[in-house]
């Protein structure tokens, strides 16, 4: 008895052969079946490809007609998607993902990196994820982003643009993992993530989208923001620690006044700059968590994570003060071209081993401490975060003592 072909395989054969009438008259599809058959298959597998009202030219224009004029094909931007998905694009523009590109460009360390890492050529490093952010009109007109202007396709990947894919928490893991923001590892090994992996998408366990995209809202905002900072703090000790951190970030100068970087932080929405802004996002999270937990439990858990962040900031500020004193006493010399020292936003371009430890303490271990707390992952919060902050602080103290002894200070 012959084995019957699966329906999906039959569909694929028919599509590639051009037998389905809905797309048969499309010049784009007829040609690209020969040139890029995989792309055609992806498009036709998706809802847009199955619609009589959408063709390749809907997004790419109709100027590209021949093999040798592919450069005339328009590259979609969020504005292209807004023609049909206006509300979702407006939500996206109001959220932090839209600011990912300018947030990366605001980091002073990017000026020292190969263009493949932080530029528009290849998207191999930071830019590979940060390209989800909006680009300036000037950058787009200059033709710098031939494959990186879409934004929406970071989650609804080309050319199927699947809603189901973007709703799956695994769609988030490419960017939200690893060194400074291992949210995927934290969530997937938490009880929430474990239940999801065991049961599947039953609705019992919250996913990334449940908490950060309620009702499909594409803004994707959090109370604390990427840096885990808000201005101001009512707790005077915490505020003093925060000021120390903000100075080391170059957001405040030595007198505590806002710098040009403050405007960059504001523009990129990586911190919360008013109490009202922070509270609005916190209230949203309380409402989301309260769908499964009691209000008192939710409040207790969130406030406990806040307290972890406060204690982590205390350790961080202590380390910064130690390194800053080395600069004040002339033991460390400010590198040429630096406006601030120490400068946490120089990341791994830090010029001394003690500042390498300081940057690791901030960008890796502090992040894991407070993010692990909010993602309900005790091991990440403690051993991957808090414990490593303690170890880094000890190294910084020992190295500071050595440098002072070396310089007789």
C-alpha cells in the first residue's frame, strides 16, 4: 500500500508548481519561485500569502520587475506595516523596542567596535537585536539598512509573519538571553517557565507575552526599565546610591546635574524619570499578576524584588565610590576623550582591571540580581547575581588596596 503524502507536503508542491489560483497571476511569485523558492513558500504559508488582497508588491512596491533591478524593491519599514496594522504599530512606537536602536547608539562603547557589531553591516553583535528599533529617516534614505528597517519582523519573522510565532515565548529568546539580560534563562527555569514547558500553552503559566504584552499591546514596557533606575527616590540612602550610579553612567555630572546622556536615557526610555511613569507600569503589572495570584501576594513579591534592587544598588554604589576615589587621588588617570571616569557605559573598553570588574558588577551581576528577583528565579537572583556582586566587590577592594600601596597612597 502506497504511503499518502501529508496535506502540508501536497500544499507545498502545489504552491511551488503555481497551481493555486489565488497567487498564480502574481509576477513576483512566478519569478521568485525560481530564484528564492524558500521565501515564496514562507509567504504563501502565512495568512498574508493566502489573502487575495496582499502580494509581494504590497510591501515591496512594483518598481522591481527584472532580475537586474532588485535594488528597486522597497524595503518595508513599520510605516509599511501600519497601512494594515495601524494600532499595533502605534503601540510599538510608544514602547521600548522602538527605541532599541537609539539606545544602542547612545552607548559610548559603540564608537570603538567593528561596524558588524554595532552598525548596519551584518547585524552580528549588539545590532543583531537592537535593529528592532526605529531608524531615522535620514539613515533609511541613505540606504544603510537594506535588511534591517522592518522592526516588526524581529518577532513576526520573514516572510510568513506568523502571529502564532510571535505569541510563543521562544520568539523572545534570541535577544532576551545571555550576558546582561538572561530573561529567557530566568523565566524558562522558573516555576512559570517549567509549567509552560511541561503543559504547553494551556494558559496556566504566564509567558513573556502574558506579562509584557497584555491583550496583545505592542508597547512592551516595564516599571523599572532596562537600567533598573528611576528618578527620584524617596529613600535618602537609596537615592544617594542611585546618584552615585547615575554619575558613573555619565547621566549626572560631578555636581549631580543632568548631562547630555540624561537626554539620551530619556529618549531611549531605559529608565523611569517620574514617579507617575513608574507607578503606571507597576499598576499594570499588579493587575496582570492578580489574575492568578492574590493582590497581597503580588504586592509582597514585587516589593521584595524592589528591596533586592535597593540592596544591589548599595553594593554597586560602594564599588563605584572606591574606584572614583582612585581617580580623585590621581592613582587612576582619566583616558583621553572620556568625559566621565569611571564610565560604566564604556563597558569592556574599561582601561584597567579594576574597572573591568566594576563594569561586570554593573552590567552582568546587578542585572541578574534584580531581573532574577522579578522573574521569580531564586537561583539566578542569588548565585548568578547577588553572590557574584559580592565577589566582584571583594576583588575591587583588594585591587584598590594594591594600587594604593603601589602608589604610596
